[in-house]
C-alpha cells in the first residue's frame, strides 16, 4: 500500500473512532485559542485549561493583555512551565495584534508566524480551527503516528507538514490532526503503544516491524 492510500485509510479509520475531533483547549475567541496554544508548548492541555480561566478573566482579549504587567501574567501561568518566556510572548504578541492588526487575529499562517512566540504549529491550529482553512498541526502526536505509519521518515515538523499536505485531503487535515492527538493519548502512546487493539495496525509499519 502506498503512502497516499495509507494516509486516506488512516483518515477514515480515525474519523470512525473519534467523530467529534474537537480541540482539547478551552477558549471563547480566536485570541484565547492563540494564547492557550502558546501556553500548551511543552505542557499538557489539561494543565493549560486549569490556568486559562483566571488568565482570561483578567485579560480576555488582545487589548487587555497588551497592557498587562508581564510579572502578573507570569504569576498566573507559572505552572505551565517556561513561564518567563510564555508570559513575555503573550504580552508582546498582544501588543503586535493591537498595533498591527487592530486586535484581530490574522487568518494567514505566514502572517501569524510573524507574531512573537507563534510558530507554524500554532499558526496552523488557528488557521484550521478558527478560520476553517487547510491546516496540518505537526505536534508530537502527529509526528509520532506519522512516522509509525510510515507516512514520513523525519521528525522535522516543517518537513512533516509539507509531506502530509501532499497526502491528506485539505478538507480533512485539521480534524485529522486533532484525531491524531486523541489517538496518541488513548492508544498510540510514545512508550507503550497498544498496538494489538489499534484500529490502524493492519497498515502500520511500526506494528509490522514489531512483530519481527
């Protein structure tokens, strides 16, 4: 089975398994998703969701966050790890949104990546979840599962994004990435994957190789 067929089969199987494909971060606006995603770097979504209610009650939008004292933001997001960098990025990102975009979160991936602290993973998430544009969010789960399936042979997020854009139908990409997150947490664990019960094992390179 070639990569294109494997990709399409993975799309369909994960769609059956996780029909909702919802983002696991809590948010009420594009700005809040942008901020929450920045906090989620090297931190669990569950932890971020514990932190953002207080953060967004004080700073619900770019305008209010742009005026925030970085030390106050640090005190709120401390448990997310790397809080000095994250707090600074949230404030600087908000200033850029206000000064350059009138407080509105852009819908273009390349434009989004010009914001402080915003990489392609975050930009793709915003473009896909908020604006419904084709997106490939190359997070740790997508990277792991794509390699195990044999769809890619690299851990470089940008290369994976480009390669998967050629394999995954544009209208499926964003939800497919969400489903990879769900599958990575529930089944395709980094250390102890539940291969025997995995719905993808009939076309998984990693499973075939593990059988010896």
